[in-house]
């Protein structure tokens, strides 16, 4: 079902349309729409990335080669002779226009101009130099999503050093599991933060972390929650005093290799210590500019918001909006303050144009029947982006029924692995219920069956009886610039190869179970590493979640496959509204909803109630951890979870014996 289509004026004004015109003229082709542009970008991927560099205004020397030769897919390097400075792109505008708007849950509001951003980066980079930070060194931050975090990242990357961050809700061991591997020279922390009406003092935790990280030469404390910044016996400076030591001078941007490391991001760590994923400056910059300009159509001067913490890759994606000329709208705290109204207040007061949130947030608003269109103007809003998990069909309905009719809803999906998206949206394409609009330009995305053959759907997302053979593993068949350059301390790239290339030879396998539709869009059916297999039939967990979310009393859920009597049976755990109990009538309603909208194979054999669903700190349900607990297997890294105590409710359930 088509829910929205762009006007001719919207299509004509889109940056992707201008890009198409440039390609048609230079290459004497006749591309007429976004899907044809995608096809051209795959057939001519090297030309595409070169043209993307020029169109997106990358500053630097492109060099003579677009890609290097190498036997292995993941050893090929884009623009091997290219040179640039990552931070330079973020700091081109030095005017008194607003660069960053910040809102905190505690009602703190402040703005930072482009000129102030430049000055503070210039000051802080001198401080980092004085601490011995240089090319290839690591600098880490445990900070809220606030302007100081952006300043610290840009000061770090301007020097060719590597930035890595976590959110301040991480526990001591979780931080040591991550930063203990990469040995940062300087650590930025916050004295406290706010969430859901409470203030959390972080000083004792960070004093212990600093004591356990001998690599840290200096700790910088951002004053946010309260005015006490003391870290016990640990040596530290405040952020303000670090700036005050230096005058803002003109930054001389040294240019480094296109493939020079810029970020270290961490895997969730639910199966052991988190993997340290190293991303290169040119790959991140080029991919983010492509996504922001050609997919999201973020234009210079527009205002970009994404609800994220600094422990999620969407923070890295969001801050690249500065490189696209946008004003960043940052928020720290719970999105559900004032019954979910806080972010919609922000849209109207800050005139936000592009509004990004998680699929779970949209579903939660739907559950409480909140109707923003009845309370807000939302005149500035032209796109809504959603990621973190697949956006269900009824969440699509909710956006168009209760938020705004004339808006492009772009569900997007990728991951920490590529610090960007494999599939995303375009305001020049229609929006179909339950579908992601398109594959990413220049990314040869496909769906493979177990034998490594492409599969296609003959039906669209509204037909719940799609044949199982229309679904497959999400793969990328050609190299792309934002591939990780390596995993930190991964001798011989063994972990890297195992993570992405062990399933199909010479093809990136991402671990998602997907279907490519007749609209050239995608439907996600869950993570392939948690695929259910009752009676030998593969079932994506997302197919079940989409139906369970329709049941009014269910707040959240997790579904697993349990080994039972020489087979696999489907077990569903549900978290209900406060005070609700799982009755026979509710069990029957859940089963009937699943049966009517999927197949009898999808119906859980057992449905049980729990008080909370265990999740990672970025909000992802940890199906594998739940499955391991049910089977009596150990969980290797509880510190990766936001609420590890929730796993206790899954242990030794007599109903599962």
C-alpha cells in the first residue's frame, strides 16, 4: 500500500535530481528516477564514487585512482592516493549562524555558532597537542550528546587522532572492556547526566575508570549535572579550563590519507568483549555526505535532529550533518518526558526539518495513542527517519495518521559495522507501508539464499504469505568506501573475515534476513543469527514482532527458538502494561493476531510474561542472550546490556522444561 508520494516540485528540488542531471550530461545517459540512478551506480560504481566526491564537495586531493588492487574484498582501498582532513569539512562555515542547538532533559537550552565552534576546536586541539596527542593516537569520550562532545571529536580528528565514545550510562567494566583495548591518551567525561527525571552522578565511576587506564595522561571533565567536578584522587581539568589555557588561532589542517583511521566504534559485546571496529576518515565522510545529501536530502542551512546517545553509531552519522552544512539539533535525556511531548516541542521551537528516532519510540507513541498533529504545527518538518529495528507496518500507519500526512518517512538500516546504512530512503520515491524505500547508492546490496544465489519477492510487503524462498541474507557484492579498515589488534584480520566473509566467499554478509520487493524496496525479517527454524522452516523474528506490536496490552517482547524434543519451538516473552497479567484470553489474542497475519508456523508454542525485556545500551533486544539463558548457557559480557538483571526472569522457567 502506497502511503505517500512526492510532488513534482519536491522531486525537482532534490539534490539527487541535480546529481542525476550531472550524470546524464557527463556520461550521455538518460537516468529518469532514483532507482535507475541506483542501477547506474552499481554498474559504474567507481565512476559513481568519484562523481560523489565532486558533487558532495569533498575538500582535498582525490588522487589518480578510485580503488586499489587486492586479492581480498576487504583489503581493497578507495582513493588510495587521496588526502583530506576529516574535521576541515565540519568547520568550513565560520559565520555567526547557529551550528548547534542543544536541549537537555533538565530544561538546559543553549546554542553554538559556527564561529564559536571553530574557536573552541582551535583551542582544544592545542590542549590535545600539549598532552602529546598526534596522528594515530586514541582519544575517548564518555559524554552526553552535547556541544562539548562535538568540539572534542573535531579537535581530535583535526590532528589525525582517532575518536571513540560511549554514553555515560555505561558501567565501569563496560567502559574498561572498550577503552582498555584501545588505550586512549586523553579521556573526556561528564560529572553527571539526567535521565527520566533523575540526576546521575558519574564522578566515582569515572575516578575508578581513570585509575584502571594507565594510558590516560589527562582527564577532562565537562560540567553538566551540578557544579562539582572532582574525580576523587584522579588528576583532571575541567573542559572550560582546558579551553581557557589557549587562544583561538587559525587551524592549519594537515591532510592525511583517505584511509587514515578516524573513529573506533564497538560491537555490542553480547558474545564476549566488544570488537573494536576501525573506520577511515574518507570512507565515513564520503558515505555520510552521500546519505545526507543524496538520500536524506539534507540541505545547507536546514536543521537535523536524531535521538541518539554517543554510544550509538547514529551519533557519528548525526554530527556529519555539519559537513553537509546543516545545523545540528542535539538532545540529551529521555524522549518520553512530558508523555513523549518533549521532542515534538523541540521540532516546533527549533524548526527542525529532519527528525530521526528509533522504531521503538514511534511504536511507544502509538501505544499511548499520542497524536502530535493535534497539538503541534510541525510546519518545518519534511522528513522523519527511523532506525534501530525494522519499522512495522502499523507504525507507518501511525506516522501518517497521527504525526503528519505530508512527510517522507524513511526507515533506514545499516550498523556500527559500516557506521552508516545499506538501505535507506529518498524524498523522490513513494513510501510503501512496511518497506524501506531503496538500497544505498553505490552499494551492491542483494539477498542471497543459503547457496549464495539472489532471491526476489513476487509479492509486496502487504502480502503476508510471501514464499519463504523470497527472503535471504542481506549481502553486499562489491567493496565500498565505508568498510572498516580493520579491527583493532586483529592479527591477520581473522575476526574481520569471520564477522563478514565466512558465510559467502568474497561477499559481505551483514547478518540480516531480508526481502527485496517489487518496488525495489526492502522488508526486514530480523537478524539472521537469531532466525527461528521450527520444523526446518526459516522464520524472521521481525515478522512476529510486527504482529505482537499490534496487541494493545503488550509493551515489548522478545522471541527465541528453544531446542525442544529434537526440534525448535518458538517461545515468545511479553512485557505488558503496568498491572496487566497474561491471561488465556490475551494469549489467544496474540496467537490469533500472529496466525491471521503470518502463517501457523509463526505462532509461538509458548507465551510467557516477564517484567522487562533485556536490551543493549543502544536499545536493541538481545535475542541471543535470552536464548542462551533459556538453554542454560553462560552470557559472556553482561556489561553490554542496559538492564542485565532482566535476564534473571528467563532462567529455569518450569514452563520451558
